[in-house]
């Protein structure tokens, strides 16, 4: 594959991080994962000789996502470890680290999901269990907010954010009822959700297999109500339908105004000046 040379926007003093992020987004939207990987590494080299190594940290999330899409799972893990070395000065020993509540997002969206793709299922399950335990230390923690980390209906995840505790448990032969926080999770689901799903709380508590039906029924209503492409969590399901519609209509109108904002045309023109090859892409 021909490597496309990426310009050094820090040297050009050209709003580098924002332009680079928009560039990487466009490459990913068009499935050009090889180019995302190569561009990310070029950008980090420019950062080293410009504003500093940490200025290029934003590229790792793009690169790791593209490596996952290419099924280059070991390479993705190596890049996460490299990122950690830049941030902390060392790699993180996943099984020996004393995790803290502030690690929730990294555990739930990076470390645990990557273990699934690396087939380290027991390790990944433990990391996601730890992340979820941190969630329930919060005051008035709502279970709907972590529902998509527990179950999402995917037979097999293809990207990091779609890996759930259910996926891990299937691989290691465990029922969700064996999860220490299963009763806490079920009790933390708002009562109206059970009415919508047509399932009693005590039935779900006793039979985790009902979570598939529970989730499916919620998602059918959600798809009907969320018309703007922007969801607000369980409010979309349990608030008065007229109130939900007003919010969705206002949000859709706001997005349309944003799409037609002349500032977007100026940003696009600047992006094409730096990366003219984007003009020929479909998206």
C-alpha cells in the first residue's frame, strides 16, 4: 500500500489537533483503516519534534479502533501499552494494578474490551466487573446508564464499545446471575422500564435469560421515540411521550441548523487545503 504523506500542521501553525482529528474521522468513515494507522504514526512523529510527545496522544484512539477493524488485535494492544508508557512512564499490569473509580472509562471502553478480542476472557470479565462496581459506588446510580455494558443484543462484538459482560460470560460459561452485582443491577433499573418491557423485576432477577427480551422491548420503543439521532438515556423511554417528542424535534432542528452553518463550509475548505485527497472520498 502506498503511504500518503501527512503534512506537519504544527510547523504550519494550522490548528493542528482539530484538523488532524477531522482528517482521521473522515478516513475512518470511509473504511481507510491502513491510512488511519499510518497517518496516526506520522502525526505522532511530528508531535515529538514539535509541541511534544503528549500532543500526539489523541491519535491512539483512532489507530486502535482501526487496528481492531482490521482484526489486528495484538497490534492494537501494543499501541495501548505505548500510549500508557507516554502518559504514565510505564505499562499497566492489568491483573496486579489497584484500580480506582477514576479508571472506570478506561476499564469499560479500552482495557476490558481489548481482552475480549485477545481471547483473555477471564481477565476481561474481571476488569469489566471492577468498572461496573465503581459505577455503583455513585450516589443514585442508574442501571440503565450501564445497561449497554451488560447486554446489547450483539451475537459477537466487532468494535470495542460493543463488548459487554454478557459476551465475556458466554465465553467463560457463566450465567449473569453469577455476577456479584446482578441483584444490584436489576434493582437499579427504573420501575417504568419493566412496565415498558412487559417483564416483572422479580422474574428478571430470577432468570437472566429474560434480559434479552427486556432489552429488545426497550430498544423498539427507543427507536420509535429517538428521531433526532441523539438519545438522552432512560428519559427517552420513561418521560411523557409529548415531552420526548418536543425535545427530539428541537434537537433535530438544532442539528439541521448546525449542518447548514457557514462555519462548517469554512472548516471543510480548510481541511481540503491541508488534505486535498479527502475531496474524492464518498463520505
